[in-house]
C-alpha cells in the first residue's frame, strides 16, 4: 500500500482518492510587512526565495494566469535539502518558499505563514491510497487500507 500525491499513471493497482493538496507560495507576515505582498508571479523572479533540492521540486515554479500557463524561475537566496527546512526559514522571515498545502497547514492556521499569489495557483494535486489486489487483497491489507482512507479523508489539511 502507498499514498500517492499527483496524477496516477495507468497501472494494475487499485486506487482510492482521499483528498487533494495545493502547491502554495508562503511567507511570514513579518516578511510581507517588510517587503510587501507580490501581486504577480513575476514578482518572485528577483525576490528572496528559499528553494529546496528535495526530489520532485522543480526549478521553474508553474502558475496559471487566467487559463494560460506561466512559469517563473526564481533565483534562490537559500537552497535547503528538505521542505521542512524551507518552511522553517520562511517562518523566520527569510523569504518565500513553495511547498504543498498540507505541509504548512498548521503554520497557516496559527498565522506563522501566509499564502500569497493564490489566484495564480495551478490545479490541486489529487491524493490516492493505492494497493494491489483490489477486493482480492488479504483482509489485513484491506483493513489497513480502509483505516488509512478514513483517516486521510477526515484530515482537514487534505481538502485542498
């Protein structure tokens, strides 16, 4: 069993959709008070950005302007190896970072971070629980899948 974020390739695995997450740009309120709030993704091209070298992170940050794709390639002031390090640096006021919404949900809720440029976000990514065997899976696997699906569907950070 696995939890997959993103569109699924065709496969022989059974998949159950449990939620979705957004790719968000965040910064601390103190940073935004000092530097201002960006009004367009191009504002990030020369802004202080914290990037991560984690697997799956793109050097170009995709956005949508209306229905048209838009890509910005920020010049990071800091590159870290883990998303949590980028989130911590952003919360400390070092710049903007791009992460998945569930990763910053608690910091958004407490006001430590704020989402910017939400009007330019690309569509959310689906989250699926995937496993082999479908209804023929062993009872212990099916039971764990059922537990996981219920827990993830109830998690407020996975509602997009």
